[in-house]
C-alpha cells in the first residue's frame, strides 16, 4: 500500500479526505521514531518539544488534506493538533494521575485539554466539519477516530453513570449519542441521503475493563462469542460493522466475511480507481453488496492475536495456530493440542476443539497449506508475489512455514 493509503486514493480522485480524532500510529516513519522537533541542546523528551515547528509524517503527510486531533488519549503531549501543528502552545504541565484504566501519564500540554472533555470536543469538531461542507458540491471523506471506549475510562459529565454498568458502558452510550448527532447533522445539511456512513470497532471488547462487574450487571460485550481483545477466538476479532446510505437498505443483515482491510478495495471500487498490483494486497471489495450487483469477493481471512499468532477463518471454519488464547507467549500448552479448529456454523461459541477429529484432518491440512501459500506469496489477493515486511520467517509462523501442519513434513 502506498504511504498515503486510502487518503491518496481519495485525493487523487478529487475527494478531500479529512480525519478527526485519535491518530495512534505515531508521528514518524515506520522505524518507530517520532518526527517532533526538539529545542536546541535539550534532551529528546516530550517536555522539550518545540511546538512552534511543524511535525512531519502525520496524517497530512499520509494522504489526508485535514487533521484535527491528538496522538494519544492518555499520554503527553496533552493538546490538540491542526494538520501538522499544535493548535495552541503548551501552557501547563499535567502530573501523572490515576492508575490502570484511569491512568493519565504526566507531561506538557494545554489547559483546554481534559480526560473527560476529549470526546465531546472531538465530536463538536466533527459536526463543525460537516457544517463547513454543507454548501460544497464536492464529495467529502471524513474518518472519525473516536478515542472512546479506549482507556482511560473517563466519560463526559453528561454520561457519567448513565449506563448503570460502569464507566465503560457510559463511554459506549456516549459513542452511540455521537453517531446519532452525526446522522442528525447530515440530515440537517441535506446530505444524509447521499452519504455512506460506516461504523465499526477495531477489535473485540477488552477483557480487562472490569468485565466481572459488567457481566454481573447482565451485559456481555462479546455476546455468545468466546474471548476478548487480543484473543484469537471470535470475541477478539468479531466486531460491529454498521452501514447506512440514506434509507436505501432498511434493516438488512449480511453475514459475508468482511475485514476492515477491505475498505481500501471497496473505496477504490466505488470511485473507479484501479488498484495497482503492488498495493492493498490483502484487500477485497465488498462494493457489490452495497450497490446491489453481487456479493463480497472475500472467501477467507487471516487475523492475528495479540502475541502475533495467526487465525485462519473461512465462512464455516476457523483454524487457530496456537494452543491458548493467543494474547501471550503460550504457543504450546502442556496437555493441549498445539492447534485449535472449530466449526463456526455449528459451534459459534468455539466450545469444542475439533483438531483431533479425523473427519476434519484433510480440511485442516488444506487450510494450513493455504496460509503457508499466502505468506510465501506476500498476499491473499490474486497478483504477483510481494515481499512481506518481515520476510517469510518469524517465530509465530515457524511451524506453518515448515509444512508441519500441511502434512509436508
């Protein structure tokens, strides 16, 4: 994928991509370094950043025409940015406070920032952006990266205590309200009928957000599914994806296998952009579902757990290349088989590991071989072989690449 990603695709087709909210990728290149400019002769710490200078390698250097937001919801600098500059110069220093789900790291910032005020402020900015575009004939693209319900768990004063199940539930209610405000604004400015609105999460609910208390209150964020964020099980990856395009769909549910990586190919398909062979190598368009012309192109999906172990999913089956939940280093667990295999149609709760069931032996070998091929090809879409960033060998895939599970050893 080119450095600008989806933003460049949209910009190249005369759209004006904007992003408002959390830019949690860092402000730097792929080596992990941050492109802040530091005061001359000072140590390279957050408190010594020169905020009068622009920051390179942020959203506006990655394909977006406009950015308003912050780099972290809990860490410094505690201030907002506009494009590649600080909106306001720091005027205070925040002391470290709280702990666990409520920890705020100490550091420089501006006094108009607050933990419980972040989300309402960003929501207001999103609505301002829509207002500013109400008289424009140009199509617009707005990526709204909400900080909630990520930690720290600070709902706004308006929503504090509203859910009756704790701060996490209050944050979820706050998000729901923001989505409603966005839809009402689109209707108010006369653009609702011709605007595609997509809502999704980035992973399953985190299991560390006082889950026992939430369950006791009768709420189960993963529904019937096993596991939570960072797990290879369904609760770690199955997320809400809700889409509207005016009133054309009514209340339709589609159970096609779709990944957020598919947004790239879907937007390209929607806009008539021809994807080059060396970009979006794992993105499949689901535009045919949206325009009513057909089905999604994706037939399988690779996901990774928190510790980097692979999960291979088809519409009916799932093969997990790990003995446990995949969030830690426990690749193999004494007394348990090294792989997990589930029939997701008949066992959506992943209760019965069928890895040793001879009925599925051939299918398991085929699925393992398919994953090996995708790694070797550097892609899961048709096209010329591509290079993986980390080559074809790292510890989480050693046994896959050896052919052990595909019956080649």
